[in-house]
C-alpha cells in the first residue's frame, strides 16, 4: 500500500509506519481483524480485538485530525462494527462466508420446503386449520410440533459445528453446500415456529 | 531588552463545551482538571429554561425572563419546542391539543411557529436557546466558544438528530458530536471506575423517555440496547394534572377557562409547583386565584400516584423491550442510574426499583447529569480524557422501501455506530437516468408504518440498456446517528450524484440562510462580549485608583492633580454604561495617564517603607 499522506510504501494494516496517518481500511472482515478465513472463531478473542481496534479507530479519536482522516476513521469503524456484528454470530458468520464463496441464498430463499420437512409442514397446517375451526385439541398438537421444531434447531446447531470444523480443516465446496442446506432448513423451521407461536398466542 | 516567547501550547486548543438541550431546561458544562463542571448563566442561575419569548419590539428573549412572560403574555412565548424537532405537521396532532403552539401558514415540510408576531422553525427556537448558553459560556470564560457537543434523546430518529445539528449550526456552533442523553449520564457518573459490569440508565425528562443498557469494559462504555418514547415525560404529567384541575374548576365555578391562556398558564405553573413539592411532601394545596375567584384542592401523594400510574407504566414496556434486546437477564444488571427531573418522583423511583430489583443511583443532580456527561464527551473529543470511549448504537432499524411498500431492513436497531450497509441497484427501463430510493426508519414491516426519512434520487445515470448499470449505494450511519448516502456506478467507478429530499426538516439551503442571518447576530454577541470584558477591566482599574486614594501618596498630590484624576474616574464610570468597548478603553487609558504621578509616589512610599523596615531590623 502507498500512504496517501507521505507516499511511503508499506504492508501494515490501518496506519502508515512512517507518518502514522490512518489508511483506507480493508473491506474483508477477516482481513480487517487480521485473522485467517475460518468458521470456528474464538469469539472472546475476537471481542478483545474489537475493543482494541475501537480504541484506535473510533471517530472520537480523530476529531482534531484532518477531514480525510476523520472520514477514514468513520469508514474504518463502520467496517469494524459491521464485521464484529457479523463474525461474532455463527449464523451470520456462515452466511458471510457462503456469500463470498458464491453460495448466496438467491431468489428462492426459504420458499422451497426441504423434502424431509414435508410431512411436518403438512401436519402443522392441518393443526392450524383445526384450531381455527375451533378444535381446541389441536392446541396440544401445535405445542408438541413446536417442541419437535426446537429439537430440530438444537440438532442443526451440532451439525453446523461439525461442518465448521470440516471446512476449517479441509476447505472445498462440499462442506459449504452442506452448510447452505442446514441454514436454509433452519430458516424454514424458524418460520414454522413463528407460525405456531402466532396461532397459540 | 529581551522579550519573552510565550508558548501557549495546549492553551491554544479550542474549547469544546457540552450542552444539554432539554425540553424544559438547558445548560452547558465544561471539563476542568477536577472533572466536568456546570457553566453558570446570567445572575448565577445554572439552568436556562428552554423557553423563548418575543418582546413587543420583536426581540427574542430567552430563559428565565421568557418563562416569566408565560403567565402575563402567553401568546408571545413558546416552550417545549423540543417536541417539534424533526417532525412534520402530520405527527403533532396530539401535541397541538396539549401545547399552545401557533402554527403559521406554509408549514408543509417544516413546521413554522408564530411567536409574538415573528415566525420561527423549531431548530431556530432551539438555536436561540443554544445561543444563550453559548453567550453564558463566553462571558464565563472571557473567550469565544465555537465548538460543542450537544445531547439528544437516545430514541431520537434521524430527522430529530438532524434538526438538533441544524440548531447548533444556526447558533454559530460547530457541533462536533451528538451524544445520547442516557449515555452521557453514564459518563458523568464516572461508572468506568468500576471496571466491568452492566448498567441501565433510566432517563425520564420533561418531554422524552429513554432507557439504555450499557456494558462497561475497562473504560469502554458499550451500549447494548436502547429504547424509549420521544413523546413521554414530565410535560405529560403536567398536562394530565391541568386537565383534571380544569374539569374540577368547571364543576366548581360553572365556567370553562380552557380558552384563556393566561389562566391556563397560571394553573400550569401552580400544577408544576405542586408536582415538585409532592416529591418531598405527603400532601400539597393546589390553588388558583383568578378574577376574584379562588380554587383550592388538597392533593395527596396517593391521589397523585394514582393519577400518574398510567404514565409511569408507559415507561416500563420500553424497559422490558430494552432488556430483551440487550440479551441480559435482569439480575445481571449491576446498577441503575436515574436521569431527568421526573425521576425525582417517588413513584417513578419505586417502579424502577421494582422492575430492576436494584436501588437506583440518584447521587448526581438529575437536571445536571446529562450536561456534565456532554462535557466528558467533549473532553474525549479534545483528547483531554484518554481512557474512556463510548460505543453507542442506532435506536431504530434503517430500511428501504421495496416492491409493494414492504421494508427491506439494511441496518438493524441497536447496531453499534458507525454502521453501514450496501445495496446494488439497476435500471428497469432502457435509457433510464434516475433511480429513486425511499429510506425509512422503524421496526414495522410496511414502509407506510415506518418513519419516512428521505428520498434519495440517484441522478444522471449514463443511458444504458435496462439492467446493465450496477449502482452500489452505501448507507452509512455516522457516530452522531445520522444517515449519509453515497452511490457509485460499479462498471465505470463513477461517483453517482445523490439528491436528498428530506421528508421532514430543513434543506441545506434553508439552514445556510439561517446561519447567515445569525452571523449578524454573532457580531452583536461578539461586541457584547468585548463590552463586558472592557467593563470588568475598567472596574479593576477604578478599584486600584480608589485604593490609591486611601494612601499617603494621594495627599502629596496638588489639588489640581487630584481634580484631574477624579474627573478621569468619573468619565470612565460614565462610559462604562455605554456599549462601546473602544470608548471604555480610551477612558481607561486616559485614567492611566493621569494617575502616573500618583503611582510613582505610591511606589516611592512603598520603597521607603520597605527601606525603613530594613533599618529597623
């Protein structure tokens, strides 16, 4: 990188080693935090890093500096905050990596019912209809469906954890495709949970 | 002869003051070596009532003087203008029922208020209040003050923040930062002394309510979540009590005095006094004397509590939502800080204590704590306060209107700011030159239920087949909680022109015009400061000469010399009443000239005494 202020050429992150001026920040979150791209992140360590970087980059520290540095500080802190928000949450983090690797959610989002859920969805809709028709016993059915969904979410957490470890060690497209499928499934299930909750309340 | 080179060093640094621009009262504070201090105003009063009046000859009057006029000529006075900041005519129907705002013609995009024959926007009224605080600060420091940190309710939206920033600019202040009031209060409490922990700040002011939950971490104040209601406060309690009393009066006297502003304002004053006393006394007399009639009622705390319970309850919903958003359990909250005049009310305190299961902090004056915190933030910006850093959040989600009026959220509420999001846009028709983006703020699914912030017009797109342009739009919420939008065409890398049409508030041109107008006022202010400084200097010189007249040297002067000095003194006293600082300096100089002989003789006498002193030894 070439320093915008003193034209020094350097490799450091954020600051020119010669004149100390704040530099345009990297946009990639992993690069920004100075960590390799992986999914099994140590969040406590990332938080320490977040606080340290906040102290160095926050606009409050640049109020007496040049216009250029002030705007760079706002830009850098925005990326820092967005990055921290994204990387600290395993689901957001996975979405971020998937997006970078070309596994976007795309247009279809969660409309397609994952095949293994077809039966569950059918039963849930039946129960909801029954409840609306005044069949109070359907309430029980909804509650037990809710519990099953919660169980599915919990087990998908474990699936994700294993897939994270796999991608971190071997890389490649396969684990990512599997993660994509789990995330879609989760999205679908959480919609079902919400539907059931709405009917019960 | 050698001369000194004085190195001013840090002293040359510009001073930044902190200002709490409140619904009921405003005040300024600054940072000294011992910590944040309040800046005293005229007559030593600390609080400046946020009230503006217009005198018979069209001059604005600010503060205590204006407040007094409220009961004598209410149509010349405006108060609680903070409730109108950044709002459109459509959202103030409730306010108009309860406050005597006179809306002028042409209030489509910005509300125009008529006050005593003059027309002001809400930011202009706020600017008059800010100008008063700035004047107080300049008189106190004896130097120009141009930079400030101003506080806003945490739950203020973009338009309300922008309006506050505009007010600062109109008052001739460079607003270096808008700080959220509850966060400022946390800074003032110096809770960073406790290295770790979670604290809640409950801020019930004159017109706004905020709740914020913060995590402390070695000097970093990280806001986890914030919630509130920008139209809930002590004002609402007053209005409720007034409504009850008016009804009572109507039953007793058989007449309706609602239409008489003088009577209503006199009653309002009595109600506020009663409310304040009830924080200490178990019962008070509420009385109104009007046109020979007297109304009197005993008001016990039990009745008062019963009356205001619905209002206090309205604060608890946002508290619970905030705790949920912060993802903390109630028993994890270590401390609760109380801010705002309305937290003096015992019922408010007990409700907060019951909800948070913790004894609330009330050590600092709830009217001053926000301004003190603003001063701490000013210290952080100037570099004087080094280890403390505030990480605040945006209170409301930011989204864009998509097909069918549905909101697509870009930045979630309670995101740490600065925060950003990018979206890609393209054209739908061949040769399309513009793309319009409607940005809203709020939590609802449909754009019509959210708060419209602005329409951004991406202009002058190079004519291309439909779908080919790739315009990346960056939405950035800065450290003040204010939205900035930039756009770039990805293929060409060309910066795209973005025209902003704010839904509510002043355009840049309007603010600029008001700033220009206020520069003239600033010159008046500057002159006034110079006059004040000259007067102080003159008084010092007069006191010195007066002291000289007591000395033996005075008697050694000829009658003529003594008469010349007396004349020069009188002249200086006379011109001190004028507002021409040059004239005051002239007369000071003249007095200095004619007292040289006296000064010399005094010196000799002093030396003589000193010499005699040595001899005796």
